[in-house]
């Protein structure tokens, strides 16, 4: 009966029904796209915030503020130093991220071999990081041992040397800006563990577009939030001792490791999904 009634439609009625169906499909597609975009933004911002409290990045920040107090810098100077340090970090990470985004995005668009090798490798990489983060949580929480994932002693010494060298320079804002840029390249060995999967995710969700660059900006804004927060706390309270004691405690670091582990699980699921799509398995 339904089929008969459809056959009896005039050409105008059929066109109208087809237009209604097309409109409905467009509405559903738009809603799904908007929701995915919101999810992507949340993932990228969350990754930036978690990376910002990453123990290896946070330890450098705490050392910077503490050393500025040690060499006799005043509150206003520490405020300026912290803000320009954040700007330096933001600029360096955005530049590195844009470069990686461009390189990976270009190769991804022209090379099928890159896709079938890189995405499975990223899936394994995020799975290993998730496991190691949980292992670090267990080691730190229950064994009182150091983390497996972290800055090496050599890299820690290098970041401290950079900070000591620039903390005594008269023009504090220039010194802090340079310090932020230099420290970024050193600690990227540690913080890049989260940044790289984020960039791959951005490519998969936004491609090579202005929206992709927007995602990187959001990530790096999230990454610099803890730096600005600690700077403001140091400015208004004239001390970061309590925060330093809390953040350098094994218990706090262990909880952050567990949070990072959860983030890597999210990235593992995303990378696995991309890999399965690459091989046309879903």
C-alpha cells in the first residue's frame, strides 16, 4: 500500500519528498559534525591541560619561580618573568606543532605507505605510553620509586642551566622569553609524548585547515594555563612553597601519571579507530 501510494505521487510531489529527505540528511550530518568538533576541541584542550601539569614540565616551572626568588627578584619581576616564560613556551610549542602538523599532513596526503605504517605505529606507541603511565603510577604510589617516563638527569640539568643563566639577566622579560623557548626544545622529549598523538588526532579530525591550526592554539593555551596560574599564585602569595611541596610529592605525581594514563587510553582508542579505517576494516 505504501509502495502504491509512492508510485501515485506526481513528479512535483516526488521532488518535494526527495528535497525533504536530503534536508533531513544534511541536518543530521551537520549535528554529527558539530558534536564531533566539540568532542575534538574537548580532547585537544584536555590534552594540553594535562600536559601542562605533566611532572617533567611542572618541575621546570617550579624551579624557575623558586630560583627567581632565590636570586632576589621581586614580585613584579616574577610576574613579568612567568608571563613571558609562558609566551616563550607557547610560541615555541606552536611553532613545533605547526611544523609537525604540516609535515605529517603532507606526507599523509601523498603517501599510502606512510598511512599503513605510521598509524599502526602510533596505535602501538599510545598503548605503550598508557601501560607505562599506569606502571609509573604503581611505582610511585605503592613502591616510592621514580617514574619511567620523565626527563633524564642530563635534560634536567640542561633546563636548570638555562634558567640559572637567564634568571640573573637585567632585562628579565627578554631573558624569560628566551628561557621559555630554549626550555621548550629540551623538555619536548618528555612533553612530546602527549603532543605528538594530539597532532595526529588533529590531522585525522580537521586535516590541513585553519581549524587544525585553531586546535593547536587551543592545545597550547591549555598547556600554558598552569604556568600562568603558578605565576599568579607566586605574585599574590609571595611563595610557591606549598605548591612545590604538593607537586613534587610522590602522591601528587602518581595521580597525574594515572590521569596521563587515562588520556593515553583515549588516544589509543582514537589511533586504533584511524588504523582500522586506513585498512578499510570499519
